[in-house]
């Protein structure tokens, strides 16, 4: 079996046996195709050649992308070794170290989230009967982002039967098809979801997804990104707001309000608490602000020599 056929079998295994989500499968496909193209006729078990490829990755990509590509390769070699297609896994002898990135996730300032929502709600009376249901959908999507901290593909792929509009409980299908439940705790947001559902009931039932587009199909990730960009621009917000920034903001502000990091981890669907702990460092900005304004040292009358 040649390497291309072997890779195809592996991706099939990942899809149907490991039940990986489509985004992970897409990344594996791209990463492994690049690796095999580089190796060409060379033996993929050749440690020196694999080391050369990793060096090339460091020349071309940022650390986060390199991590992902190497993780894709490692997973593939582990599969080949586990099923005895190879007996000499080069990654057993390759050590890759990364300098920790100092870049923190980008969040949306609270006042800009408020500005965005106020602008969208101000459009309600300006909508015609025909466009009202699409306005309801857009405001429902944005409110759901900030209410749940869910990823864009999780929001886009919420099935109609995964939303309980009586209790406000939503079932989210996360990475690796891991399910989690998130409660919509705000009565106002739940009311918007109910209105949206009522106005779009026929399309939702036919489509099967909770958020639908004007053609009665699933409201796609790209359409959601463009929708948020449009409203942010119209609201006069210069910052480039992305769906994932709502997730970062959701986590950061919960931690700032004193919510335990392990609880935030569960809500976000992180498999490791290390992933969630990054938000503690972002919340430290709020701590600095509090200390600047409220530290008792600021109220002391300290006299210094001239």
C-alpha cells in the first residue's frame, strides 16, 4: 500500500472510528499531505528527513501552526505503529521544544459588547415584516455566543432538538463529538430565542438545525462571521470582532467575577484545565485596574523628602 492510500485509510479511521470532527479531519488532511509531499520517495521513517521537515516548518509558520502540524504527524505515526504498519516510529527519538508564546487571546471590552448589542436592538423597530425574522436570528446568535462561550462551529451546528426553550438548556456538540450542556440563564435572552424560534419555525423544522439562513439551510460559520463583522462596523466599532473573541471574553469576564477556573473549563468544554488557565492571566488586567484605583496606599498621605 502506497503512502497516499495509507493516509486515506488513516483519515477514514479518524472519521469513523475515532469520530473526530470535520475541522480536525481537514487539518489532518492538509498537514499530512504537506508532509508526504515533502518526503516524496523518501522513507517516512527516516528520522533525519523528518527532522529536516520540522526545521522547514519552523522557517515558514508560527509556533501555534507548527504545534498543530507536528501533532498531526505524531498522531499518524502512532496509528501506523499501533497497527504494525511500521515498527520504527521516528518520533520516539525526536524531541521538539517550543518557547511559550506571550500572546494572550483577544477579548472584546465590555463597553463594546454593550455598544454592539444596543445597536442591534435599536434596529428592531426599523425592520420590515419580511426581514424581522432574520434580525431575530442575528441577535439570537450573538446573544448565544456571549451567553454560552461556544465556538462558531458549535453554534452553527446546534440541532433544533438540542435546544429546550422551556428550561433554557442547550446541548452543544464540541470537539471530538463530546457533548456538553449549557444553561441560558438570562430570561431576556431566552425570550429572544423563543421569538426567533416562533418566527422561523417552519424553516427550522425542515432544516433540522436551530439557526437557519434565508434559504432555509444551516446558518454557516462563514455567514455568522460576516454577520458579526457587518453589525460591528455599523455600530461604529473599529475593532475586528470575531466569533471566537466572544468565547475569550465570556471566559475572562466569568473569572474576573470570581467564577472558579474548573467551572469555566467545564462550560467551555476544555479537556485540559491548562487551556482554561490562560484566562486567569487575562483577568489579571482587571486586578491591576482594581489595585490602581482601590489600593489603600493611594489614600495614604506619604511625605517624601524633596
